C-alpha cells in the first residue's frame, strides 16, 4: 500500500467501503430476513397479550380481538367458550395450515375465575419476498458499484491532484529552486499546507542568501589579513635589513585579528549546537562591567574614543561572568564600529526592582525599524555593504544573542534613525 499513489488508495478504500455496505445489505436481506421477521412477529404477539390482559374485563374485548386478527393476523382462542372464536378455520388455502407462533397465558376475570387464552401469530411465507428482494439487490448492487467507481475516481482526483502539485513544487524546492509556487487549492488543509510551504520557501531563500553573504564576508575577512601578512613576510624575505617595528606590529595585529575571527566562529558554532557550557556563579556585575569598560577604553584611547560608565550602587547577579563580559565586549565593539565622529559611548546601569538593566549608548546613524529584527544575524549589515570593522569580526551580535538566550535574559535594541542606538539587556538581581 505504501507504493500506491494517493489517488488509487482513495479509490480502493471507497470501493472497499461500498463492498462492506453491500455485504451488510445482502446479509440482512437474504440470510437474516426470516429470523428477523419471526422476531418482529413474536414482539407483536407479546404486545397483543399485554393489550388483552389490560382489557380482559372490558365490554370491548370482542372488538379488540377482531381488530388484532384483522390488522395483526393474531388469533386468540379460549380454553372454554366465553368469547366467540375470532378465526374458527385457521387453515390456509387447500387445507394447508400456515406456520404460527403460539403462546398461552392465564388471565383472571372480574369474578375471580381463571381463563386460559392461546394466542396464534400467523407467519407469512417470505419465499416470494426473498426472490423479489434478491432481484432488487442484484440491481442495487450493480448501481452502487458503478456509482462507487465514478465517485471514487472523481474524489481521488479531487483529493490527490492538489497534493501531487505540492509534491512537484516541493521537489523543485529541494533542488534549490526557491521560486517554486505552492498554489494548493481544493480544501482547507491543502491551502494551509501550501501557505506553510510558501513561507518555508521564503525563509529558505533568506537563509541561503545569508549563507552566501556569510561565506563571502568570512572569505573577505580572512583574505585581507592573510594578504597583508603574506606581503609583509615576502618583503621581509626580500629585504631582511629593512624590517621595521611597524611591519612587525602589523603582522601581529592581523594575526590577532585572524585568531579572534576563528574564536568567534567557534563560539557561534558551540552556541548554536548547544555544546557551550555555562559556569553560573554569583558575582558583582557592577565591578565586572566597570573593569570591562576600563580595559576597552584603554585599548581605544589612542584612537580618540571616550567610554563612560554611569551607575549607582553595586549589584550582584547569578550568571556566567566570562560569557556576560564577552557579550558586553561585543556590544561595545558594535558601538565603536557605528559611532560618529564624536566617538563618545555611554554604558549605563539601571537598578530596577527585581533586576538590573545594562545599556550601551552610541551616537551613530541609528537603525531603521525594518532592519532591527535582523541585526542579530551573523554579518548582517544595515547598509548591505560589507566593510572591514574598526574592531571585532562581524559576528558579535549573533554571539550576544545566543549568550543572553542561554541565560534566559531579556535583551533588545532601541534606535532612532539618525540619532543613535541603545543596546540593552536585563539580569535578575541576586539577594
């Protein structure tokens, strides 16, 4: 059955159902007809006995007995003559006595006397009826089979055709054709499935585009430092006496940048596969943020950047200090890359009732509302043009997102286009 097409499965199931109905019809009309008829006659006989018992002392008893005989073919005979026999000659044609169902019951008259009445329910032969029914069933069976075949073919085509179309489109999608049209019609489930597949195709198209951009961007970020290192190494080989401190520093800086890129790629891989472990402990968040800001400021002091940390009292949280510090470092890196000429960045600590909120403010160009949902993606650029960052690798915000999600922390960004952005996250206070 697994190798059959849906069309033929529907066809077989419908024909099987039709055959089952015909089997039941033949079974009751041809095999059980006589038994069911006798069961019904016995039930009518019991009802007649109850009616007579209810009216045994009624002056209308004779009329009731006559009506039973006329309407129900039930004859009542007394063991002694207190009523006139309702059918003195129960013999059938040519003296053949028909089959009857007979039961006897005693009744008590109003004067206290006991009377015994015998009830005879005539059984009409059903042979002629069976022959007639058999002929009718042959005709009905032929009609139902033909009708079932026609209905099965139509239904199987109606049900299977939209699914066949969806299957063909899905095959195109599996081969990388993200423009495959899932236009399912016919019934609600197929329409919902086609809508879901269309949405999936759009998302897969976006993922494929991001994958291509990611490969291109990583290739660019790897090629640039490697080219610099190679050119300086070649120069040092050709002119060993002209080696300068600047050249050595450039090689060291580019090597450090390559190491940072590889480490970030490993972090992203671990975070996405869930293999990165958290080392949760209680620590002073205020002190940790302050130290991170001081180290970051020292690194960029010669470039003219000013980073301030605004806070009140110290707060303690339960988290992985190294990972939270890494996330904050990446947020600061992002602020540096998108800050304007003022090169001024503010880090704020807001102590709320049950949690603490850390904010990183920059005075950059801001983010358009339609771009905000995508800034946490790897290498996503608002201007869509990949350029080498002042610092960092371009994977920072995707790492930040994963770290906060592992901690179950709230995070987000508030931005006004042309005026700058505020990246923030919240952690629950400890104690």
